[in-house]
């Protein structure tokens, strides 16, 4: 029964993402919201860190938070998935439980 | 000497507590302390000293059942001694802080 | 009443913020109200279980004795992540309780065996 | 699906309360049930009455109040977290102060419990 991990802080400031990756199961998903959306940028150390997760197709980003921060599609790592609030709700149903990391 | 108490009548410094003060507070609560009361009062004082906690009713009852006597942990027994709100009244008489209202 | 399995993941150091102590209040309450609650300590959260906490000089209530009441509150398990201890130069003997020390893979399994996760 | 949402952060300093409110709105629009929104830690500050944000920015507290009114929601602030922070007498529309016991009941009834913030 996979978990949806919700990351809400920037991986450049906090260790939430690193801790999450350490204890997550391979079937789990991650959604990056709020300040965590900076993790979307391609060719960065963070992009490298989440590379495998992206390959499984279970890396999601909250689009309104990307837009708010002016992050353009062409600067994003390929393979990530964008969702709006409706999509976010659907993910929390698709996955069995959620775990928030700050 | 004027005792320092909170607006709810709980002792501010638990070092101020004496058996006489306990009796005075009990009178205010309309309770005359018997040996049975003292047993519970000492129990929650010891509990607080060990865990820095005044547990909620169900947990206290269980702890009393385990450590004192099965029947004494029953809420009927505790209510017979402290008829309003056992935890709150017993804590006040024992000179402990007001238990967290949340739980 | 349907009982749920609830897991608290404690990642914050005590005293620097209120996370540790208020999270414990919530965990104890959910457990006292019949849910099946376990606690995991990882990252700086392992500091919550450090022995010999002396809080008089910072003027805050010492929260560490309360952990010892975990059995009274029917907390199911207390887990500590090995890697988090190592990173902080700590070992089992630094802790005030006998806890289950588990590695990161085991921790992932523990998460999977719970319905609701609370992060603090 | 039955949801319980936990809001752990105060309004404004963090985005969490905004996100939680938008999430709540979306799930209600999809026809799901929101059993309870529970405010804990500094999240209880979301219930402060009389906040007056600048006119040209969003009003976080009012957004919650509106959502509660339109959907007859329970916005519950934890009474002991609130007491500690001086949030007691007058609460914003839709908010009620109650115990962790009330929250525990919501957990019982829910299929999903989702935390925002901390």
C-alpha cells in the first residue's frame, strides 16, 4: 500500500527531501508543493537526487506553486508531472496514505 | 503568608504544598479528606514526580488499578471520592498544576 | 468506533520549538482515545529521547520524563532510526528508554503498516 | 472519501494554511466529505477574529470562514493549544474550540488524514 509523500520546504534549505528519500518505498509517490517546487529545475543536484523517482512516473509538482514562483516549463526536469489542486486531491485518494515533510 | 495560586485556585509553587493546605483546598471543593482520598492524592503526586504528567481519567484509572488495587482505578470509585471532576479536584488538592483541558 | 493505526514521525529537536511537546500531547491523546499509536524518532527528533535533560536554566518544562509513561498510555511501539543516531554521534545508551532501533528499510515498512501518518 | 485536514501553521508566515484551504475546497467540489479541519500548534491562530490584512492581498482567515459557511464545516481549534496562545474568547466565523478528543473522533471517521505545515 504505497504512500504519497508531501514535501513543502525547499531542499536547499531543509533536509525533508533527503529524509523522505531515505525511508520511502519504491512504489511511493512524492508531491512537491509550496517552497519545495524549486526541486523541479533540471540539471541541478536535486534533480539528480530525484532522478530515479521521476523514472517511475511518481514525481508530482503543484502547478499553481510553480507558476507563482515564475518557474517555466522549459527549465523543468523531463518526466515530472504537474497537477492542480484537484489533481492533488486525486493523488491523496490514489495513494493509501499521505506523509507530510517540512 | 499569602499563598500564590492561579486564577483557577491551583498552587503556583508545588513546594508550598502541605497536608494542611490540601485540607483547606479540599474544604473549598466540598470534600472531607479520608484515608481513601489521601491514597489517591499521594498516587497522583508520585505519578507527577515521575512523569511530569497528570494523566487523563482513563489512564489514571488504569495506572491505579495496576499499582494500587483493581477496584480503586474504576471511575465510579474515583467519582465517589472526587465527585465533580476527579482529576481536576485531586490535582488541585495535591498541589499539582491544572491538568491540560484539551484531553 | 473504528480504531485506526496512527504513526507519529518526530523529527524535531525538543525545546527549540514546541513541536516535540505538543506532538507528544497529541499522540498520547489519540492513544488514550483508543487509536493504536506508535512513535518514530528520526533526524533531530532522536534528541527528544536523550538522557539527563536539564531544562531549569532555560526556564522550560522538561518534557523527557513524560515519555516514560508511554506504556500507561498504551503507545504500541517506540522506534528510533539508527542512521539518525549515527549522524548525531549518539548511541542506544544515550537514550532514556529502551526503544526499538531500526534501519531505514525497516522504517519504511513501519510506515507502510500504518493508516495515518503525523509529521512533527 | 472522508477526509480530515490538519493545519499546523499560523496564517501568513507560512503558505500552509492557504494550501490547506485550497485543497479543502477542491475536495469538497469533487463531492468528498470533509469530516473536520483541525488546527493545531500555531495553526490555532487561524481562528483569530478581527484580523485585517491589506485590501489587495488575500484574507486567509476569511477564506476559511467562507468555506465553513458555504459547506457547513467544522473548523476545530485545539483548546489547549489555543489557551496557551491566548486564543480564547471571540473566534472568527465558523471556528470552534474543542478538545483533542473531538479530533480523535474525526480520525475515527476518516479515510484520509492530511497534514499541512509544521
